[in-house]
C-alpha cells in the first residue's frame, strides 16, 4: 500500500491535533459550565475577584488610578465596536489582496462566535457578579464572557489567517503572540473591573479558541481545493 506524500501526512497530523485540541476545548467548556451551574466554582471565583479589590473598600480595584483606566482601555479591545472595526478592516485587507478564502473564514467565524456566545448566555442565564461594584457597563448575562469569547475568536482567527499568507517564522510567532496577549488582557480586564467571574472568562476563552481552531481547520481543508484561485492561496513572498 502506497503511503501518502510527506506534506499530506504532515497536514493530516496537524488537522488531527487541531481536532483533538478543539474537542478538548469543547469538553472543557461544558465541563466548566456544569461546575458553574452546580456552584462548585463560586468560592474560587469570589476569592479571585476579591483579590483584585482593596479589602477596606471593595469599590476600589487594587493598583493606581492609571491601572484602572488602562484596564478600561484593554476591555474595549474586546467590545462590540472595536471588534467590529477590526473585523471589517481585516475583511477589507483580505479582499483587497485577493484573499477571498481568508475573508470568508473570518466573517463566518466572527458571526458563529457571536451567535454562540449570545445563545449560551441565554441558556445558562448566570447573573453578573454582585460582590463588587462594576467598573464597566453590562447589558447581558454573565456566562460565558462575551468579550473573552469574541476577543479569542477574532484575534486568534486573524492571527491564523495572517500566518497562512506569511512565510517568515518570526512574523508568524509575532502575530500569534500579539493575538494571545490581547486575548488574555481582555479577559483579565473583565475580572479586574468586576463585571465577570473568572470562570466566565475561562469559558469565553475556551469557546472563542474553539471557533478559532475551527477556522484553522476550514482553512487547511479548503486551501488545497482545486476550485480556489492561486492568488487567494499563494503565500506572500517576503521582501528581498
């Protein structure tokens, strides 16, 4: 029996690992959701939330005033307005460069992440933390964190799509590192501002990362499809 070519075997291995990682993220999300609904995470959630507050004044987050302002700036990176602008910019740039596959994957992933987050919020209907005053406006239920979900989905998917057209390993590491750092910063800011329990944020990261992994899988499977144009798939050449 003839073995598949080495590049194909490598692709199959990467896809298998991504599927396993995605399955692990999904399992982690629903396992965490079960623990949250049973109240098993409440004690740890409360301990972590209070650790970020002045014990003598729970309305005052720890750290200087500039840190609180910085956290509001960071939390905006996961907000609807900023993520909409980032997504539209990404779509326009991919379209202008003839990367139609990447544009469609980005649009589909963001929509799927948004819809799933809203549906799950309604399903679990977890109240926002009332332990400390909120440092930001809130409009919906608490679990999972919409900011954390969308930040992970948008920034990690963008990093994956940019890396797919970038040949330099250093550039790939840079975009993944920046995407991961922004995603983590958004989640931490939600807890710091008292608008989410830590378990909300952890669940949001798991959900958003699952959609980002799904985007990578779709990209890997479709980028070799014969119907795709060479221009939409060919990596950009590095500058001389």
